[in-house]
C-alpha cells in the first residue's frame, strides 16, 4: 500500500463539510485572508539553499602566490614600534565613517561550483498546483479546522515513515496547508483526489527545484573547452568508484573519450579497482602508488587529457567522513587544483536520513552541483531524495538502479513519486 493509499483510507471517514464552507459565507472570507497571510509568511521566512562555509585554505605547492620571502626586504619593526603603528592605524580607522554592510549575494542554483552555467530543465521553487480543481468563482472554500489539521499531521507522519527528513516534511506540509486554506475548489473532483494531486505536484516541484540535465550540461561544456572535469565526492562506502565507472561507460558509449583519475589513494585496492573498471570499459586510467598525492594525480590526469585532446576527465576521490576537517581539506585541494566543471555527491538511498545529514555537512565544507542516488532499485523508501534536494538546494541528477555499467539513468522525479505515493 502506497503512502497516499493509507491517507485516503483515513480520509474517507471524514465528511467534506468538516473541511470546506460555502463560498459566500463569513468563514470563507476569513479562510481566504488567513491563507494569503500564511503564504506570505512562508515566502518571508524561507531560507536560501546552503552555501559552503568560507574556510581559509592553507597555501601549498600548487598555489601560484606561494612565494619565498624577499631576502632584501626591510627587517621587521621591534615590538614597541609595531604596537605604536597598530595604535595609529586603529585611530585612523575610527575616524572613517562606518560603511553599511552589503548584503551577501545568493548563490545562483544554475551555476556550478566553479561558476559555469548548468543547463536547467525545471522550475526553481517549491509551489503547490491544484490544476483544474481550483476555481475563481463557485465551489466550496477550504477552511482551517481541527479535522484538516489532523489530516495534515497524519500525512506528515506518513512522509516521515518514507525516510523524509523532518525539516523537509514540515515545509512540504506547511506549504500545502497555506495553499489549501482559502482555495476555492470546483467540486469536479473529490477532495481526497485534489489533495493527492496537490501533494504530488508539491513533491515534484521540490525534486525539480534547481534541476539540471547532466548530458546536456556536459555537451554545453564541451562546446567551450576540453577536457570537461567531473569530480566525484561522498562519504565512505556509498559507491563512488562504481558510480565513476558507470558515468565513464555512459559518456564513452556516447562517443566521448574519457580519462579516469584514481585520486582515492588511501583505500586499499581502490586504485586497482578503478583500473580494472577502466580496462573493461576501454578508457585510460591515470594513477599513482597508494598514499600518493590525490591532487597531483588529478592534475596529471587533466594535463594528460588536455595534451591528447580528450573530452572528459572523471576524478574518483577517497571517501571522507563529513566531520573530518583535515580530510575535507584534501578534497578542497583537489578542487582548487583542477577547477572541475561539475562536482557530484554520491549518496546511498538505503542510508535514509543519514544520507541527508551527510549531504548537508558535505555541502557546508565543499559545495557540490548535484547528487547521484545509488541503490534505488532496492526497497529504499525514497525520502532521502526528497530531503537531499530540500536541504541542500541541489538536485538529484542521476540514479543508480543496478550493478551493471548501464544501470545509471537520468533521475526521474515522477518515477520516484510513483513508488512513494
């Protein structure tokens, strides 16, 4: 039994007159005003998608500005002179009029982590669509009531049992409620059908928010420069190496030349595993010894592909727990050195809310452009996809539906909703 099947079974026990009122009644006018106010409140309080925290990155051998000190420079002042200079600078600063702080610009969801344009295919915000069930005149008006509140609470519980994170479920239900109250329904469809369609449309908008097409985006990058660099990131054990191979197979089948970079230099057997995949697929693999510099391997792969005029470089990075700052710094180093066109976060659908937590924490440390959700062919409940899209502001763009190389497809929100609802 699907999520909404359970809901409709309970709904049939309720009469529509417990939830809606006549269009000309005082209650109808009050409901219209209340719904408008709720929608305005949601608009005012909605937070922008997460952006990575600005963390000062240490200099290393790849930085162009890592210059040795000038041996002929003036010697530093003594302690007393430094204090006097600091005090004088503070006095001068205090004399200057205080400048108002400029608001921080919001990140464009249609730009990659390195500022490149992503090819959009969908809307960019959470909305509710009642289709042909809503009308401007006639019908009955949905009003706030204890019965409606109880029904929406039960629906929220059902979303939570589908592994949807609490924050995402709450926003979906509050958005649905705000758009329900004060809405005139034509009466052509029964209210339970209207609610099902509205919920489906709301969840579909959530999944399509900021959605971009993987293949079209890669093709657009190839028109500008080569090679296109794709960086694969994620926590331990989510299937990054297998996903790297699947993406390489897919792009190779499209006639593109692909190079793999074995930047997972820590996990035992990771380099050999990727090399074996590369041999089976028929693509090159750039690698080093275990324990080598991941950034150096990645840069060598990009330079080699550029020299040979090859199309794609896919960097398979080591799995990192999102709370290990020093390990995340190594990923930022790879990102800094290669300036990838795309960063894809690999998540495990079976991890449920853990996958959401991992994605959120990863996004704080290293922003990604989209997610690949693996193991969707299993009995996963699907809530992880809804929650990752909601919590990070980045969409699921690819889905793993099996163990074969061909078992990687463009993510289909409608297919996922069919399995949930």
